[in-house]
C-alpha cells in the first residue's frame, strides 16, 4: 500500500499481483481508502491489479470491518459514513444499544426495554461468531471468527446513547438521549367508542353530566399532555363488578406499555418504585390508603410534583420526570384520608346499576378489541381543552364522604355533636348551651376510644376553645361548665373548614320548639366569678 501511494507503474502493480487471490480485492480496496486514496482511484487500482493477476474484480464499493485491525490506524469518519451497512451491524443496532451513563447494553423489542450488563450481553451472543479480516503469522490477510458481541461492542458504528429519558409526547429527543416513550399503544383512527363513553357517563359518573364532562376532559388532558403529572387523581368508589376495572382497562389500552394496573398498594409506597418511572397511566385496584400517613403524602407527591424520586431493585436512586396520572379503585368504605382543603382528588361514587352485568361489559370489551381504543384516542386528541383547568375539579358527595371518614377523632366527635344539636349531661335544662366540663370531655373520649388515650383534659379543652367555647365557674359553685357558641354559628363555622351535610332546621342547642328555653343570658343567673377560655 505504501508503494502504491508513490508509484502507479505497471511493474509495481505486477509485484502486488504476483501473490494475488480474489479474496484480496476487498481488503486492498479498504486499505487504499483508509490511506487517503479517493474511492474512484482505489477502485481503479484494485481492478488493475486483478487484471494483471488474470482475475475479474467485483467490488461492493465498501470496505470490510477489518481495515483498522489490518493497519492499526483509525478510519476516516467521512469514509465510515459513506460505507454500505453491514447486515450483522444493522440487525444488532435495531435490537441493542449501549448506554454510557448506565454502562450497560439496552435491548429494545416489541416496544419493551430491558437493560443488561455487558457480560450478560456477551453471554447471550456467545454462540454467535463474526468472520473478520486479520493477518496470520506470516502477515497474510485471513478471515478469523471472533465473538459477535465483542465485534459489535468495538465497532465504531455501534448504536450508542449517552443516557435514557422518559419524554412522552416528544418525537425529537435531545442529541445522545434515548426516549423510552414508545408512543401510544394504538394509532388514532376515527371509529366507534360510544359504549365506552356511555359507561363513563352512566356508570362511572352515575349520570351526572358535570362530573362526566370533567372526567372526559381529564382523560383528554392526559392524552394531549402525557409528559405532565395528572394534578388530580381519579378515585372510583364502588362495589365489585361495577365497572371500575373495565373503565381503566379500556382507557389504559390507549397507552399500551405506559399503562400499568397494580393490585397491591405496596408497589406504590414500597421501597422500590422504579417501575413507575416510565408510566403515564397507573390504575391501583382495590386501593386502601386510609390511616397511612406515608401513603397520604406520597399520593400527593405522585399526583402533582414534576419530579419523581425512586429506585429500581439493584440500582441507584434516581430523580426522573413525573408523568403519572392516577386512577384509584376501591370498594372499601374509607379509601384514603382526604384533608378538608384537598384539591388533588376527584372522588366518584360508581353506580351499581350494571353490577356484574356480563352482557353489558362483554359488549364494551368487544368494542375495545374492534378498534374502540383507537377511536377513543382519536376523539380525545381532538377534544378542545381551551379554558380547561385540570385542577378545578368539581366537588362531589363521594369526596365529602371521604373527608368525613378521614376526620380526626376530635373533629368526628364534634361533627356528631353538631348534627345532634344537643350537648351531653347538662344540669341546666333551661341553659342548653351549657354542659358540665367533665361530662363533655368524657363524651369525647367515649366516642373516640383508644385514639384519644394519649390526650389530656387540657388538650381536649383547648380543642373546644378553638371553636369559641368558654369555661365558666359560677360563684359559690365547684362545678365548672362549658358555654358553647350558638348551634347555628358553629354549623356555619364548620362549613368553612369541612364539608357540611344538609343540616336540620335547628339553629339553637336543644329543642328549638320549646319556647321556655332561655337564650343563655347570664343576667338572670349568678354572675360567674371565673370566666376564661381554655
């Protein structure tokens, strides 16, 4: 090759041709290209040498992958990019990629992504070889079989990424980034999803058009903005066989592998949550998070935060983009603890009208398998979300019920007191706003049981004071009593903090129809010597 760079004479070409074999054509062409010859010139030289040796030369206009080993030099990049693709290289690049940040090989097949260690990759392909050109001990070019995995890992055109990121909805990820979002599970196509739409309206939303309109647009927001957290979690409360799972399965079909049904709450609140990092829609069936402080805070985090912390088993903890949209389904009375000022949950009482109706749900499933998911995706993508604020979810009776069930022991006791409209154990029948201090606190403890065992009388009395109650002790008496604000005032104050039911018509403590009851004017009683709030 060095001689050919400086001489074009037939005599020197004859020296090369003296040891010529047909197998030498392609390596020689690669050597010449790598040493700087133009492709046309290298092609002509190889054909001349072959002609002198009495052989007809057939070239593929590309260089074999043995050029670097033969010359022990780098290959010019412009030459690499001009080469025809190697069949083995193309096949391996379609299925595998090396990820630098992870130091591992990633396998992508059927929309799935599996990361394997380099050694595991080598073991998987250990029974496959690749013939490459090299030199024998005498310096002659020979074909030598090498492990296919090693050949691919060392190849300059190996498929390589700097890192992997989950970027739903983005078709052009940053340079060097592999987007683990594989697209929707179906292609959008105009069609029929009317049975599913009826299921959402009549069963999931129990015929409430306001609730249906919000849920439908929540679903459209999920489809049109898959790379954002859901902001509001959907909670479906209803008996078994009422359609919660059918709704989630149908909608989940839209997202394919980015939808995950979970039957165990521990997979959300457990130590290893890496399986959530590349999901858009999550359905937690038979979810019960009540009385679980860790779950309460984690659900809020998963619903609204833009970053998600977690780790997969045998891997380091990582912070990734949060794209989760949550649907929780349960038939338990108390599903989760909801704070009074909650804005993260849209709770629906699922109708039992179609409970265990195999024919009805069978028709919905048939629609799903006959293009229903594609039609649903088409319709949701076309939904106009102008002016829609996903966080402005309607208040529902089911949400109010969850808030009531999640009340603290003191709040639950006080709520029952407001509903009854009567204070316990009063020694002043014409003073219905009064109640003996001990009797009132004992009533609170009996209602809550062991949940208030650690609370002192002073703790409980301070709670009553937060509602405006005042402790008094009449002159000449050792009995302290508590004077409560008027019933109507307390009910109004309660409604400002908590969900309020339809109260009865009572506006005063005790029987409002009894006109003999005093309005608690202390002028007619002994003026108390001691008046103090708790």
